């Protein structure tokens, strides 16, 4: 009856107008403490475990369609990401990780002098 084991939360990854990559992962019904976000050697890893509700016994379930158990997803980061400034936020069942670009990777406005 119980489908345990690994599962993969769906993610969106996009670049926003503030020169940062944003990763959003759907992690419903989890506690912030059960989610682990690390950046190491150019790789972003999200790990965690979604547990069944403790107050409900397994034999009380009629149907279990949602996925439970531990998960781990890793993503290679472009070298333009500044790993020291990565920030994560968990709200309404969605984990948002913001990965700012290094200053040297941002487009710079070059002032052009007009010769008289």
C-alpha cells in the first residue's frame, strides 16, 4: 500500500531581471527543518524527507497517491553564479533558491565619450 523510497520534487529554474537564477521546487507538507540546501563545487543540491502524518496509522489509509520518503536533486551551476550569496526561502510548500550572478558576469554600461 505505502509507496516509499525516493521521489523527485518538480522544479522550475529561470533567470529573473535582477541578474540571478531562481530555482523553485514544490515540496508540499514539509517542515523547513526537513529540507537541506547546499552549494558545493559548482553544484546545488536539495535534499530532504517527506514523512507521512504521524497521527494516521498506515492501516487507516484508503488511498495513498502522494509521494513520501527521502529525495535528493542536484543541479550544475554556471560559473557565473556567486555561491557565497545564495539564499533560500520556504513558503506555502514551495522552496525558492536565489542564485545571484557574480558582479563580473553582469552587463556593464560603458560610457562613450564623444570626441569634439
